[in-house]
C-alpha cells in the first residue's frame, strides 16, 4: 500500500500498475479508486496506471480542512509532482471531471496529454444561463433540499442516489448495485456534504474553449443525472474533442459496460 503526503500534509492513498505513459484515474464524489476496478488491470497492460483516493474518500486521510474542489486539484498536482510524471493523461468520472476542470484552471494543460470525461457537467446548478446541469432542473432550491436529505440521513440519501447512478432502465447486475451501495456507506456524511457544497458552486463553462488537449467526452444514454445535450454542448465548446454515448448505461457507464469503455478509451489514448 502506497501513500504520499500533499503540500498541506494530508496522507493520500494511491496505487500504480503497469508501465509506459502515465494515466491517472480520478474517481467521483462519495466513491474511491475501487470504482475503477474493471479498468485498472486492462489499462495497465499498456500504460502506467495510477489510481488514488481523494482526500476524505476511500482509505485516504479524512482531514477537517481542504475539503473543496480547488484543494482537490492541488492534491492532483501534488500526486503528479510526487511521481515526477510528464505528459499525463487523466480520466475523470463525475466529480473527477470537475477536479480536472479545476486543475486546468489553476495549472493549465502544459503537462497534460489527453483527457477523458465520464458523464459530467461543467456546471451542476441550472439557472437561466445553463439548462444542462444535474437532472436538467437542479436549481439552488433543489440543491438545498438535497443537502437537507444528506444531513438528515446519509444512508437514506444513498438508498435513492446509488440506484440513480445506473441506467434508468435499471441496474442489470444486483451484485454490483449492492457493492456500490456498501461502498458509499463507508463515507463520512460531514465530508460528503462539504464536498457537495463545493462542487455545486463551481462553474467551468468559460474554461471549455481553453482546453487545448484532446478530450474524449463519454456519457450514458440512460443517465438519470445528465442529459445528452450536456455532453454535446461540451463537445462543441472544447476544440479537440469527441463525444461518445454509451447505450443502456447511466452515470457509471464504465462499470456498466467496462469492456466497451476500456476499448474506446484505449483507442482514444493511442
């Protein structure tokens, strides 16, 4: 088991597999590196794969400070520096994509090679200027209601949220659904609420045209969280990008159709 120390002295877990060009996998909110369990071994046949647990997640340290998107982007930079990585490719699922956006905002694309976004929006909250946020109608009022539910009972929130990350036609693998639910319950309610608040207030719409490296934008055709129009919009705004839908998949398309995802990602990274 490997850990590294961030620039503000927080211990984060990471693991490395394979050799070659570096490829970092960044998991989503309330998850861990284990949510890439169907990717790591296959990708490591061709790349040096690094998967880590965000602060406050998985088996990384759970500090009382630095629980926000800007700090999480600094953590990513610290990991890249710790491992002396050059020309890094990044895969971000859900909030992992938000962290990539923030990393580019702070540090630019100079040390990046290629990017893959998995079913995420550049702006969570919907308003008059943006209609492709979470659920397509996620107003500030609904955001506050969501936070209230989280605060009252994390387990009750997870009972509704975890099934919703799979295809709207239902998860085809009950064992996978049960596993995801148990993994989510391991999280600290306090940390999850604080991270959600930070994520929900970010807006990267103006950043999209400034992304200067190739991007693969993937989305679940049956995602309950984000509409196809969200990904199509990003595809129009990011100069060198490709938009790829995954049929009969939801928000966690890489878990639902891992073989297709791995094949398409490897094709893109070549």
